[in-house]
C-alpha cells in the first residue's frame, strides 16, 4: 500500500477512534438515563408479547370452541388491562427518551460553547457555527433512540426465540437462520452510511462557513465587484451538499428495502410451515402435534421477532450520523485543548517574577504590500514606555501589530529578551494587546475581565476597574461583577468599553503591553485616569508600547518614535 494511502488510513482510524471516545464520554454522563429508557422500552415490549399470548389463547379457544363465555370475558379484561398498561409505559418511555435527547444536546452544546470560550480573543471559525444546529442534534437520537433500541433488539428476539424453541423447534430454526442476515447487512450498510454522514456534515459546515464569511465581508466584496463570484461559490457548495444528502437518502432506502425483503421471506416461511402443519401435511417432529394455540402464537410472534431489528436498522442511521457528528465535535474539542495548552505554555514561558525584559526591534520594517517606514532599530527596557505617534496612515497600528506578531515583518526582526538573554519571537508569546475595537464576549463583566486572567479575584477585578476611573460606573451596575454585558446586554459606551478592556489588560500582568489609542473617545478626566494607571504598570516593570495621537503621552514616555508619511 502506498505511504500516502497508509497515512490517510491511519488518519481516518484516528478520527473514528476520537469520535467513539467522544461518544463514550457523553455516555458516561447519561448512562443511568439511557438504562432507564431501555428498561421502559423493554417493559413495554414484554407487555406486548404478553398481550400477543393472550390474544392467541383467545383466538385459538374461539376457533376450537373450547373457551366458555365467562372465561372469554376474563381473558378480554386481561387483554384490555395489558393494552392500557403498555400504552402508559410506552408514553413514559417516549417522554423520557425526548428528555434524554434534549439533555444530551444541551450538554454537548454547552461543552462546545465552553470550547469557544477557551478560544476567546480569537474569532470562532465560521464553519464551526453549524455544529451547534446540525451536528449536535444528531447526538440526541443516538443516545435516546439507538442505544435503548440496541438493548431491546438483543433481549426481545432472544426471548421470542427461546419461546419458539419451546413450542416448535422447526419454526424457531427459520427465525434463527434469518436473524443473522439483518445485523450483517446493517453493519455493511453502516460503514458507508457513516462515511456519507460525515461528508454531509462537512459539506454543511463548509456551506455555513462560506456563507457567514461572505456575509461578514459583503462590503468588501461589493467594493471590489466580487459579489457575483461569491454567489457562485455559495451555489456550488449548496449543490454539493444536496448531492451528498441524496446519497445518504439512497443508502437509507436501499438498506430498508433489503431488510424488509429478508423479514418478509422469513415470516412467509414460518407462515407456510404453520399452515401446512395445521392442515396435516407435515407428520414429523413437532409439526404432527401442532395446535391452534401454538400455530397462532408462532405466526403472531414472527413479526415481533424482527420488529426490534427493523427499528434498530432505522436507528442505525442515527448511529452513523452521530459518529459523523462526533468526529467533527471531537476535532473542535481538540482545537480548543490545543489552544488551551498553548496558552498555558505561553504563560509558563512569559510570566516570570523579575520582569527583567527588553523589547528588541532589529532593522524592523512593517507593511502589507509595501514598506511603510525605514528600518527601525531600538530597544525598550522593562519599566519603559515607547510612544508611537505620527499622522493618520503613517503605519502606527501596522507597526504595533507587527510587534505583537499578528503581522509578519517585511524585513528585520522583533523579539522579547529575558534576564537570561534569551530572545523569543513575540508571535510565540502570550502578550497583552488592546486593539482599537476591543473584543467582548456575551457574558458577565467578571467573565470578560477574566479572559486574560482566569484566576483574578473579585477584589482584584474591582481594583482594576477603579484604577481606570470606573469606580462610579461599577457602583451603578445592577449586579456588580455579575452584570451581563456584550451584544444585546447591559450597554457600554465606547469610552467605558475601552477602559474595561484596559482593566482586563492590567489584570493579565504580562511583561509586554501593546495599546492602540487607549485614550481615544475619553474625556480629559477619564484619559488622565488611564494614563495614571499606565504609569503604575510602567512602575511595576512592564514594557508598554502605545500608539496614540494624544500628546499627553509625551510627558510619561521614556522613548518616542514619530512615523512620517500618512494622509
């Protein structure tokens, strides 16, 4: 086998294993509920078998005219009671199954959003948004329908088979020979269905991500006259999703047709045998002694023998859909874990106690398509503040993003040197960076403040807010740190949002702090409070690089760099 094919096979095996591990973790969370739903479904089916036995006894007695009227009334009352009890148990089973499905979907959705929360500060990939409304609903049916039915499809056919052997071993052999064909075909079909379901979820992910990305950038697409191409891309992705959906449906219909064929053949074989035995054509073995009761009971049990397997075959596609969804959810979980581990590694590298750092800019030139300024060569030590100023368009924000490692330099290098003279690229470090538009997630004020400092206490968060001149603002909040903020929540003015973001940066206590227009939109009193807080960070030994048009930074800056050009 070619090496490339082996690698791809190993990757597929790893993804399948991760999907099964993901489902196993969810199953541990709801194992008791799954067992309870399976118990109720099994009880309902056992009541159904008891009802069949009662009806077979009644019909055989009426056919042979051996059942008295009083006995008939008693048996009819028993049958009616079984019908009522079975209906109640079945209703309870369906309600518990629906509750289990909802519980699993909510639990998985909460876990997914927590993973997105771990990636706070970075935009969640557009294609992952579809997991919330496409992949997660597939999990509910797997746990609430497939797993209980798997238990049912194992126990009930076994009970019926043992009953059939006790009545007539020849009829039982017909059931026994036909039974393995259904699980075998289910396994064969399931392999292809699992692959198709995964491809279908991936296509839906791609389509959703493509649509959201184009929607986010509709202004740019219109500006560059690319809306037609964007529409064509979405249409092409939509057609691919439709084709994969039809392939999945074809597999489902094909498997159902084959299963119905095997079931019908097996039931017909039992019916022919019972009919000829009752007519007296068979005189060997148990056929010679077959009664009306045995014949009717075998005929009525034959469809019930295959019914749990037929239902399981339908739910088997739910299993394939759940495995396909679990692969994508496990991949999202892995991405979140990788980012969390990376953040922990960055903190372990950066958060040293002595703050003896220096920022090194070595012949640095930044820009997107062309050089925005000449080579910059300077060093900023711990406790110093570098003020970047100049006209709009001179490249101040671009230079700041290059220092942060968000943009690759056009030439030169930037790094952070610690007290042991070890230099690391800032792109590999966890630094504190404030953009012109701060990021806020939907959540409480405390949750937003703890994005960069998860262990910050209430006292530390309150102190950081007060240091940014937000004492009055905080005192007026309806629920203090538990007040919800963010989109469609408790409103923040532009200046308040900027100062909350600055308080978050102060809590992070990173050695390198990069700020883009920290006093923009603030009145003179609030701006002075921010400058005083930055001076405190400076005195604590942090390196600050500030982009601002505010000339007040000239007073506290230890170094300043004026960029020319602009508009």
